[in-house]
C-alpha cells in the first residue's frame, strides 16, 4: 500500500485523541500533527459539533487566515510546506486537492551515449463524503504521469527505456470511534502503476490496511496496524504488521515512533518548526519551515524518495521498476485567496537511478540499472481548500 496514505490516516486518527481530550470538538484534521501549534478553539466553533464527532479544523495561527475559514463541514486539509517530493511520495500527507508539475532538465545517462529528462504532472484529491458522528468515509484519488525523454535502453534485458510512467490510484478509507475511545480504521486502494496502466491484470495493484488506535491517557496512544499490497517496495502480497507509539507531551511537540514509520514535529517558536519523517525502507523527509505570516511561508529540506512501477514488458510478474532520488530543496507557498494557494519549489536532485528488482529478492541495486546525472529541478503546484 502507499505508505503515504497509511501515515496520513494514522496522523488523522492519532490527532483526534488530543482533540477529544482537549476540547470535545471531535477529530482534528490530518495536517495538524505536522502543521502549526494548537490554540484554544472558540466555544462557538463547537456548538454544531458537540453532539457528533466530526473532522474539524482547530483555530491555530494558520487557521486564522482566510485560507482556513471553512465552517464545520468535514474536511482533510493538507500540509503547508510539505511539497515537491518525488512521485507518490510527493503526495505524502497532502490530502487537500492539488495539481502541479515538476521539470527535470536533461542529464547524462552513465555508460550510455544519451541523456534523460523528465516532465511530471500530478493531481490528487481526497475528501470525506459521509459521517454520522462515530463513522466517517473518505474517498481519494491520485493520478501522476511522468514523460521521459531519452534513447537509453535497459542494460540487462535490452528493452527500450519507458517513455512514460503512470501512477493511478483510487481509494476509500473508513474509520469508527468506539465508545471506549479506541478508533478503528480500514483503508482500501486499487489502481495501476505501470508504463501501460490497466493493460493487463498483472499491471494492476490493490492494497489494504487495518488500524487500531488505543489511547494512553489524554494525549498519547498506541497505533497497531496490518497492511498488505501487491505493489509495495518490499514483501508485496505479504501482510506486514506495524506498531507505533504516539507521544504528544504538549501542543508544540508530536512524535510517532515505531515501524514502518516514525515522525517528529517540533514547533521551535512562533515562526519556526522542524519536521522529520522516516518510512520503511528508503523514505526520508526533513524540513525547516519559516512562517512569519499566516498566509505564506518558506521552507528548506532534504528528501530521499522512491517510487515503483510494474513494467508491462517485464520478464517476471514479481519484478518492479524503481526510481530512486535524493534531493535538497527550498520552496515558498502563498495562500492568495480563501481557497487557493500557489507554491514554487526547486532544488538539486542527486543519486538518481532506475532499476528493476523483485520483492522476494529485493536489492537497492537490482538489475536493468540506469544511472542519471545529478541536476536541478523545479515544481509548481496549486492547492485548493473547500
């Protein structure tokens, strides 16, 4: 399963524990564990929610801006400042609707007399569609197209390098708040990540995850899970258990420590915060964010990202085609209206390569390896909030 979706819902569920304990206004949005610090909710904001648990946006510094004044309708706004990552990981915890593009100029291919350039377009949408208080259903979709300009070949099999890679997913998430305070969730997704999506059954993918959140006092919780996917980085088709502990001693610090993900968010002062995320096996995300105003911010960071595809002409059904990349980047985001934001990010990508590997004999070097030279990239993205 796409770990970004799993972690996003974990953060949503986990953040609800603090919300229920602090103000009785129900589940907070997914972004709050990695966004700004909480302030007290205005009592008037809770009037329509006291009878039913719902997804609500607390009145933090960011929510005082016009971009977050949305009323009581359930919603899942995304992270401010977590942008510009590669591929599926590029949509990590970004559950607000957004659309964008990333450009990589041509760089030399090691050992072959050619270069490789990429243009990537992506769109993602997620929103709650039904809630009766204790139960909520969220639907989501993610579509990404990567156009590749190169005459490189895959050196082991001799196949031409794919000219286009698609990642198309549709999902539905359901969660339930039990009377004893525990929260259960089920996530299901289906789609195709391939150079020829939906062209054959073996190029399609499905995934499922079950989660149980067990409160430990007013602010902490155990998070237990089981997930399986036909297109994960390793051990696909095999259910993988997970466990983590949510530690939130105050509103300025939250941490989830465990397997297969760990994350820390620290509000250093009014303007600065730090973020760190690790997801098994090779995903690292780190940010320093400066937000002197509620409607705009600057950020800088480092990412280690990967994405994987089922190449249509692969020899073995279990083989997956991977892209790996490390990058340093900086960006700027501005909410220029109540509902719309523009974001510009750029940086330097290095240690870039494609290879093919099998989930049962996984290797970071694999076969059909194609090394791509380091170079700059730029991303432009538009975000929408209901």
